[in-house]
């Protein structure tokens, strides 16, 4: 059986993200897991189902991804504890490999640009600034969206 490859996103910001194979998410995350679907591209973020009750620390990096790639959860749901990013789940509810796009942006790219899509025309507009850190790019575009009610979607892309 092929094990899905994913990215471990530690809650501790000082620990690096790691690409690895995951045979047992419950063992990795310390119990039953909760899945959050994200899109553009489709993927899944998994956290411990007990994260809130255990008062695990907020996972800032995973929350940035959630808020950018699952717009309906922006500002409503924060992820806590270590989080695993995998691909979407198949018909058997098994997670697939994390899309290569996430590997590229989170682990390989060195420079990033941000895009915003307005409600009135759905055109993606690229901002001129180039970021050297994906977290800073995500934070900046999410703050822009929060301040502008006419923004439908935002994204970060490697350059």
C-alpha cells in the first residue's frame, strides 16, 4: 500500500515544515483527526480533533493556509497543534498525496507574489511587491482582503 506524502506543519514556528509519508494520522497528531478541505488546488488540512479541548497552541502557518484556501473559514476557524497537509480524499475517504503546488510554494520557492480577485469582474490582479517569505505574503494578502470588502479571493504564487 502506498502511503500518502504530505507536509507536517508544526505549531512551533521555529520548527521547519517537513515533507514525509504518513501511515497513521492519528498517531502523528495524537488521536482522532479533523479534516478541513481547502482549494485552489484541492487539498486537506488535518489537526487533532481534541486540539481545542487540549488547548493546543494556535498553528499560525496552517491557519494562514486555511484562511487563504478556504475563504468561508477566514476569520472563523484557527488550526491548533501540529497540522498535516495532504491531498484531497478519494471515494474511499483516503487522503492522497499533497499537490505538488503546495510543495513548491511551501518548501521550494524563494520569492512570492500575491494576487487578489475582485467581486465585480473576477479578474486576478497581481501586486507589484515581491516577498521573500511565504508567511509574509499570505499575511499581507489576507490583511488586504480583510480591509477590502470587494475582494472575492486571494492567492499567493511562487515567482
